[in-house]
C-alpha cells in the first residue's frame, strides 16, 4: 500500500522489474509450500531465497516511499510559484 501511495503521482504503470520480483517471490513461496505439503525439507532453499527477495523488495519500497512521497505535489507548487501571473491554489 505504501509503495503504491509513494508512486501514485509519478507513474500509473507498474515497473516490469517489480512485476518480475513479485512473480518470483510468489512462485518461491508456493514452491516451498508444495515441498512442505509433501513432507520434504528440500523446499527450504526456495523459502530462503524468496525471503531474501521479499526483504530487498521491502527495503526498496521503503526507500521509494521515504524519498519520493509527496514530491510531485511539492514540485507542482514550486512550478506554480515560478510562473508569473499565476495564483497558487490553497
């Protein structure tokens, strides 16, 4: 939710690398679940790799949120102040 909120004003399209990360993450967790369902511990590698991917994805989303949240509104206000003869909306 926060990642979507941070990008709401910048782009309406999902970045392809993030879609791939989501698919790989979900597939890894599903594969680990399938191995666990059968009673095998061989799926722990899938779970570990997916967990690391999820952690990196979370850090990236946090970084985007902290660095880009609200920047479009700030830039819009600054641009309105820079143009002569315009009155900024309150």
